C-alpha cells in the first residue's frame, strides 16, 4: 500500500494555478461576449425597424404625395383643355396620366397588408371612373353637339375627391405605422440600454467576485506556507500542513512536510547527541575536577604557590565546563519533554525578591539601580508554579539584564495583573537588540549582539531555558527593544 505524502491531496478535481487563471480569463471573455452579442442583436432589431420605415412606410408616403401631384396636374390640364380646347393640354394630360399610373403601380408593389391593398383597389377604380368621364366628355365635345358640362364636371370632381380621400386614408395608415415603429424603436432602445447597463454591472460584479475568490484561493495557501516557514525558522518542525488546492501549492506543502519530518529527525538526533555527550562528559569532568582539587591541596606532595594559582584557575574552568555540560543535559531533557515539574501555589512576589537579593553583589559591583514594582498578593494571588524552575528563569533574566546594563544603569522589574494573566517585565538600560533578533534571542547558543568588548560571553542557553520553563507553565515569553533604548523581557503566566 503506497503511503500518501503528508499535506498532499491527490485529488483530480483540484485545479492548478494556470487552470484557475485561464478559467477566470475565459469567464471574463464569455461574459463580455454575451453582452456584445445581446447589444448586436438589439441593434439588428432596431436596424430592421428603421429599414422598414425608410424602405416601405416613408416611401409610400412620398409616393402618395406624387400621386396627388400628378392627379391635380391632370385635373388642371383637363380643365384648361375644356375651357380653351387647345390640344396642347391633351399632351399634358397624357403625361400626368402616365405618371399617376406609374406611381400607382410602384405603390402596389410596396403595399403588403390586405386593407391597404383594398384602398389601392378603390383608388384604381375611382381613377378609372375619372378617366372614363374625361374621355367621354372629350368624345362628346368632338361631335359639336351641346352637352351638360356641369354634369361631367360634377362627376369628375366626385371621382377626384374619392381618389384623394382614399390616398389620404392610405397615407394615414402608413403614418400610424411609422409612429408605431418609432415607439417600438424607442422602447427597444431604452430597454436595451437598461439591460445592457444591468448586464455590464453584473459582469463587473462577477469578474470582481471571481477575481477575489480566485486570488484568495491562491494567496491564502501562500500565507499559510509563509507562516509555516517562519515556524520552521523558529525551530518548530511539525509537518502539519494540509493544503489541497491549488495543485502546485499542495505539492509544495507536501515537500515542506517531508522537509519538516527530516528536520525533526535531525533535531532529535542533535538533541540526543547533546544529551549523550553531556551525560558521558560529566563523569570524566568530575574526575578531572577531583584530581585538580587533590593536587592543589598537596595530595601529591608540596607544590609552589605559582602552581597552586594555576590549579585554582583549572578548577574554576572545570567547574564552568561542568556547569555547561549540566545545562546542556538539562535543556536536552526539557526539549525531549523528560524534565519533571513540581507545581504548587507560590507567591511570585517572594520569588522576585529572593532573586534580587541573590544578585545584590553583582548589582552593587556595577553600581546598578534596581527598581521593583511587583504589586501585592491582593492584586496577584499565588500561582501554580514550579518554584525552582521559575527561580531559574528569573535568575537567567536578571543575570542577562545585569550583564548588558552599563555601570550606573538601571533595571526595572514589574509584575501586575492583566486580564486573566500575570504579566512580568524586566527592563534594562543596555544597548538594546535589533528588531530582527528579537525572536532568535530565545534560541539556544544564540549570542545577543551589543555585549561590551572584553566581556565574558555566555553559553547562549539562559534565554532558551526561560522559554522552555515559561512554555511548560502554559505561558508565553517575548522581548521588546529598540537599539540604544534598552531591552524589556516579558512573560505572562495564567492566573
């Protein structure tokens, strides 16, 4: 059975970053394309309506006016012929008749509805009636017989009036059609404008939301990876990343988890090495210390004073080396979770006062002032503590402050209640710590910058002890500093 890498989700539905961006762009293009297609469709509808107005309706109205003009021209020429008898006007009548019939034929080809065709049939019939009366009168006038001109005039006038009336009805029909089409164009344009604005707003909203979701799905896992790398830089090697998407980030998370597993093994091996070496070194160092003490005390015979001074220096350095080995062994036990803690109700004020008294010789040697404001037991009740471990943490913090505080400087110690915790702070007037080193000062073997030239460097284990002790008590510890403004070390413990 294949073991799946931690933090990696082998899920075919997970999209890669490229796929997410590509789908986002395609979605944007499709949305904009839909808006453009809708706009083109509406414009085509408007063009169709406008084309009917110009090609049909307006054309019929124009031809109606030409029909009227040619009819009136024919009527005028016919009346002049009747009065004068001049054959010239007959030619004009023929020309007007030809024009009228051509216009009528053109209108007949355009008109589509049955009602309008019925109107044209009436026009053609009345026109034929009119021409019949004109031709009949012309024939009668050639016989030199007298006839009733008024009867012919009345008949022709009635026929012309009916033609004009029918043409007016036809014109009104197409004018109404033009108005209706214009109203539809206006309504269509208005609705298209409103809907286009709504579609555009919806498209912008969809694009923005899609971009936010897409971007967040990429940036959020990256922020998790950044936080994890910061944890790794602080020495936390827990491979607990579980990122399933995007696919590239999931694979990177899996690689980081594998790296954390290997780093954790290396760190465990290192801690085990230090613990083993510390344990193995204690016995020979104790033997060396005892041998130096015996030689210094004259167990091998009398020795000169100069050699006694050398043995004294060797004994002190051996003690220092034994203390370092013991510290390494103790820290290794803490890191492995093997250091026992004995908790009991203790007053933090009494522990602070005890550590200050212990450090008095060192403080007075450097002429340092210590100001203590630890409150009282009414403000801070006794806490559930391991007395010796908290004393160890306080000694390390105060010793560190004394080391970095120059002569005639000041150390301020405060303890107070904040919400449901007790907050302790120790501020010195030393050179301060750069901001980028505020987190690494609690790592083992870290040497804080800013020590005075020629001063004895520590082991770099004191603050590491403080962090492990305070963390084991369920608290947290941190440092605040600005270069040249001193440093404040703080820790908080639950009440």
